[in-house]
């Protein structure tokens, strides 16, 4: 019973973020693609064909996929990702 409720909530949130992304794509204030990615990530947990399409997008856009994984890990763990042991962020020096 709880699994069905969880699935319904995840799918509802995924559809909400997808719709918000499409609507905000026409507004100059919001970045619609962010909401579309969040919606796809939520739907991919419950719907197999969305998972397959999201995997294709990850291989096509690896930089955005990395950002999505970081966001997802922050949201699920509730804390900032740790830096490497050497203290550098991994970015190239200026």
C-alpha cells in the first residue's frame, strides 16, 4: 500500500516538474530545462521507458548528466558532496 502511494507521489511530482519545465521554457525568467531534467529523473525511478531515454541523454550530454547526479546526491543525502582529500575542487587553475 505504501509503495503504491510512494509511486503515485513520485510520478505526480515528475509530471509536475515536466509541465513546469515546458511552461517555463516560454518564460524568460525561469530556466525550463532544469525542471525538465528533474521531472525526467523522478519519472525514471518508476517508468522503464523514461529510464532508457534518460540514459541516452546522459551519454549524449555527459556534463549535464554529471550535474544532475550531483544534484540528485545532494537531495538524497541532505548534505554537500565532499571535496577530494587534497583539498582542491578539481577545477583547472586560472
